[in-house]
C-alpha cells in the first residue's frame, strides 16, 4: 500500500477512535443524569458525528504539523 494512503487511513482511524470514545463518554454521562433514553440509531449517529469530525480534524492537524517547510525565508 502506498505510504500516503496508509498515512491517511491511520490518522483518520485514530481520530475516529478518539471521537467515538468522546461521544460514548458524553452519552454515558447523559444517561446517568437524564431518565430518557435514545434509540440505537440516535446513539450511532452521535458517535458517528463525533468520530467523523475528530477523524478529519486529526488528519488535517497531522498534515499541517508534519508539513515540510521548503521556504528559504524569502
């Protein structure tokens, strides 16, 4: 697999895992304080929403921080 493709897959996966963990923590905290329940589709959409945003954010941040500056200062 080309290096760029593996780089993108790894970074998006790590970001998605971080976002999904955040969403699960928020949902668990919400369930402990509120007696209403969500269906499985609503829970999945919240987890997917957090995961996709975190995944793209993690990828964009890693691309920005890993960029090589080829400028000569001019």
